[in-house]
C-alpha cells in the first residue's frame, strides 16, 4: 500500500467530515437534527453493519484460526486498557474529558478505515482476520465505551443493553459457531449498514462547526493522544506479537488495526450518553487527519 493509496483513502473520510461542517453552516445539520441522526445510527444502521460484517463473506476461517485471532485480540485490548490506566491521570482534564481520553486509547477505527487498509496491505483474505479481530471491539465499545464517557455516576448497565451490543453478541456467536445465514439477509443488513460511517462523519463535521477551529490544533493533549493512538500503541503491539511468535498475517492485520485513528462511533456514543462531545469530535478529526501520514509509516515498519 503506497503513501498515495493511504492518502486517497483518508481524503474520502475527511471530505465527509468537511461536508458535515458545511451542512451545519447551511442550516441542514446541528442541534436536534444531529441528535436524531445519532439515534438512527446507534439503533438501526450500526447494528446492521456489525452483523453484516460477519455474514456477508463467502467463507470464514476455521474455528482454530478464529480462536487464534481472538487470542491476539486479548493482547490487543489488554495493551490498550493498560494505557488507559496510566495515561489519562497524567494528561488531566475534566471528568468528562478523562472519559474521552480513555475511549480514545481504547477504541481505534477498526471498521471503515481498518478493513480496506488490511486488504490493501495483505490481500482479500486479510478481511476476515480484520472482521474477527473487530468482534471484541463491537462488544466492548458499546458496553465499556458508554461507561467511560458517562462516568460511573450517570451510567446504567440497563442502557448498555443496546441494539449495538446485541448485534456484537450475535456476530460473535455466528463467527464461533460458523452458522451460515441466508445471503439475502446479509445483503439487506449490508445495504442499511453501509450508510453508518458516512452519516457518522457528517455528524462529526457538524459538531466541529460549532467549535473554534484553533482548539483542534492548539491542544497539547490532543497531539499527545494522537501520537499514542497512531504510533506508540501499534509499535508496542508489534514488538509484543513478534516476541511471542504470532503468525505474520495475523500480526500484520492486528498492528495495522491498532494504528487506526479514533473510532467515529465515539462521537455518537458521547452524544447519546452525555460525554464531552466537543473533545471527542476534535480528537476524531485530528487523529484522522494525521493518520494520512502515520498509516503509511506503520505499513513501512511492517513490510
């Protein structure tokens, strides 16, 4: 995957954010409209996307291979949560900002950006590795994610029993049991789920339109978090997986997924659960912008 391939991939994402920014200033997005779109995403389109990612492929790796990828996922998320325990206390901030820092360090954008990058680097067969690696992400980001963003005092476990969490459990069960769902169901879910990321990016752009632009680039905390998210975490993971002798394909997919910018759904969850949506939108934009350069750097480090 060349620098310009990655650059083109990221430009598509940035264009959607800028489109949302423009739509806000034109009066099409903002306020209650953003809230309603967020609910559509979290309750309809995103659950469809999560399940479709597992059931639309022609084949799944055998069970032993799925389990080996999930073992790597344990290391993947253990590393992130170790960083969560250490870094936020040094960065400081309001309680809601600390929740954002924790989410940023825990959940990269392993779906929309991660999937095409994995295929570009390692071939079409890498897609299934990326999908299986993302299964714990789907479950954790819609349970622990709201807890991080809302705080213990305002969080209710009943609210975590959401369509996204249910979809994550279903997709994990389908992957482990290798149950094949009729292709028509997969096509229907995929069709609805495909609008999730564009809608999410439009909302991120709309939220950024209501914030002073200089806040995004003048905050040392956001730059530090971006460096950790995009460079430090994938490099550390690479050394760990090489030390334990993980298969080259699984290692490559895992490290590139770790190198992704902040997950877009963090902004949706922040809106839904009362987190610091402004800070989340800012770090999402900055990390996505910087990943134009950092993703090719990580690819060169691997290859």
